[in-house]
C-alpha cells in the first residue's frame, strides 16, 4: 500500500486535523474513495445502490454526539458511569473514532424500500430491506479492500454488532497501528467532555481494550 502514508499526526488520528477527503458527504481519503467508487459500481450491476449515511466525522462532531447522549441519559436518571456505558454500546469516545480517519463508512442500500431508523441490525438480515446489500458485501467487499469492523462474533467485546460499518483496510490498518503507539489513555483523560471526571482508569483501559481493539481481527 505505497499510497498510504506511514506517519500520521496525533491531530489526524484523533480527528482534529483536516485530511484531504473525497466524496460529497462521504469524506474518504483518496485511495479509500477510489476503491469505494469501484465497489459501488459493481454493486449497481446487481441493483444495489450503496449509499453512505455516515463517513468522516471530525472530533467536534463526535464530541457533540457524546455530549448530547450524555445529557439525555443522565436526564433520564442514569448515573454518569451508567450513561457512559450506554453511550459506548454504539458511539465512540471523541478522539477514538475510526470515523475520524477517512477510511470508514456506514452504508445502506438506497434502492431498497425502508422507513424509520436505518442503522439497526434487523434491517440487514432475514427479510430486512438491506439483507441483499449485506449478502453482496459479505461476498464482495474484501475484493475492494473493505472489511466489516464490528462483527457478530459472540466472543468479540466492545461495540455492538454493526452490519453497516465497513473500513478500508489498506489505510485503516496502518492508521490503527500508528494510533496504538499514542498514549490513548492520556488523550481520553485530557479531553473536555461531559462525564470525564467520573472516568476511572479501569473504565479507560477497558474501553481501549474492548472498544478500540474489539474489532474484526483482519483489521488489526
């Protein structure tokens, strides 16, 4: 992967620096975007219209998601730690999101008929509207460099199963390697986010081990 750079700054890895991103509303690094366009064209031959509903998210976007959920859950009477545990079922702690990297996408099939929340596992299985998309991705995604991140392996810890979230391995794998060299615990502790004062070292270490690293082994 000679197109991927080896030295990623801490700002890029934590979503605080601007990357060169491509695709309107998608936000993928060039190599990831080119591969995505090829994959999308191939899927179209089968009547599947791959649409990215979430691509790049910078630090401030992730921070607003975190703070909004934290306020909502604590307002419902959850304890600070309970609220944080609830948020990290599906949402990352800002500065630790793979969506910061310009390599990861959440996808649906825009050619399908659907309503309501789209990013729910049931819609990707059985007679769900995105079942055809998921079957096609299972068969073809890796040919284009895209891998499911949060698999349905019962032994995997961390974020819940996300049949919609794919990562472009030729770039995201070296980025994860660079990210793991950072002092992630320090980064988490230094961010000014709601609930931060209630974070124990144990919470942070578990989060890194299970949520940051609880991914498809092919991406490690």
